[in-house]
């Protein structure tokens, strides 16, 4: 099929995903949309009525989506950590919420306690859980790393829900929501952003002050959000790695300067770093979009683009000017490149594959998402 066919297909798919989405979401074995070439899709926000939690029980339930679920092997994360000062803390290893000033009236009595047990976590089922809660203060920031911007958590949550539903028509395993905060950009799992927004609303906060910075020791972004009165703080870990959906959806923009970040530049005119991702040479982005991948090497009018076959195998296409190979550069026998140019691109492929293998061994790419996991000593990267 030629480029015109796929351009027409992508345009039709984009129009559908930006529509009302009244069609039934396809099942696990049903045919779905081909989405890895779609760009800048802006789904309609989906509204949700989130009431303000009045009682302690309601507030604990409001934090349940931020806490670990039944599949979490660390049982002490399957609930909310309760402190005598009226502080509630919940985390699932990828996000965390800390709420201060909560009345503990109605708190269930703890079981007989002694030095062998730790009953500080009230489970999602209303029962106390034995286990030592992690040192969350090592993870939760105490101040913004950059100038914070004000965001409507209602608008943010509604857009995240729209992105999640749209992604359901393509069976995306992880739904990457691009988020621009001031001059910073990052990608976050949409369901985590939705849970964060709902939690703020459940405690009566319509807006929050947010900032973005890399997680210490990692290029993965970290979103830090604080209620206007300072009684509620949340942190969400972002994505790091090559995710097919990374450019599929239009970003949610926070702050007047965020539009300028869509085309960031650094000293010398080189593309600025987007947390978790490497920028692509602009002149070859058309080829990257065609294969649903990224430019991994370029010099002059030639480049190497990493994409994926229908079976999920990596394919490295050579690009020259406005033409590209349909086969992997190693198997290409055409006359698009000189022998020297083809050898150069084959070496670039070998170097890239070698580097990815090295990163994998170090654990930097051991999953689609580079997340932090909670241990007793805090989150690890």
C-alpha cells in the first residue's frame, strides 16, 4: 500500500478518535485501529462528577485509586497509611498522595499491638494491615524544583479520561499522555494523571500548583502537584523509553510558556531535551512517522530510522532526501545509497543496537516504563 493510502487512513482514524466515540470499544481479540503513525490526536474530554469526601471513610476511599490494589505483593501498600497527626499517605509505587489536617473521627480501633507488629495502614477493605510503611518523605518533594504553574484538576482529569478511551480503540498497553508544564515536557500514564486529578477533587481542590523535573538519578520526569492551601501534595512518575503512543495524542498544556516548549531549543540551536525522550532531527521526521519510530542517526541528507515490523521486530530503514528504504538497511540492495553511505548506515545500526543492549543490561530499558518502585527505604529507579 502506498503513502497516499496510509495518509487517508490516518486522517480518517484521527477524525474518528476526535469524535464522540460512541462505538463499542473493541474486545481483546477484535481488530483495532493502527495508531503508531497517528500524531497530535486531541480526543474530546470526558467529564466525571467527583463529589467532595466529607467523612473519614469517604476520604480513605478517595485515596484507594492511588494506593496499591489486590495484585500488589507488598500488602502494606494495599491501603492508606494513617498518622496520629491527621496525615494520610497512599502510594502504589508510581504515584503518591499526602494529605494533612484530616479528622480521624471514626477511625477503626487497631488490633492488639506489640513490638512484633506495625499497624499504621488501613486496608482498602477497612481492616488494619501489619507491615512497615516505606519512608515516603524520601520520595515526596517539599518544594517545587521549577516555577509552578496553576492547573484546573477538573480539566486535566477530563482530558486524561478522553485519552484513555480513545486509546482503547487501539489496544495500547500503556497510554502515554503528553504533558507540558511551563518550559518542561514529559509523558505520563493517563490513568495515573486521572487518579491524581480525582483525588484532588475528592478533597475539595479545584486547582493545584504543578511543576515538572527529572526524578533524581533518572531522565524520567516527575510531576509534583500541591493544592493551593498546601494541605495536599501528590507526585507522579513519568514514562521513560520508546513508547508507540508517545506522540499519538496532543499534549495537555499548563502555563502560558508551555506553547513555546513544543519546539524547544538549547544552546547552539540543537533540540532541547524532553524528559524521558530524545528529540528527532526535524528534517527526517516524516520518515519516522511513516514507520512509527524514531531517527537514530543522521548526517547531511542521509539518516537511519528505527521502526517496527507488523510482528513487532525492529527494522532500520535508510533515508535519503525524501526517499526511504522499505527493507532493513542490512538487507537493502537498491541504488538509493552509495556503497560508502550504505556502509555508514549499517555501522550506525550496529552501534545503536549495541548501545540499546548495553542500556538493557544496566536495567535502563527493562520495561516500557521506567518507574520507581516503593521499598521500605523509599522509591528506587
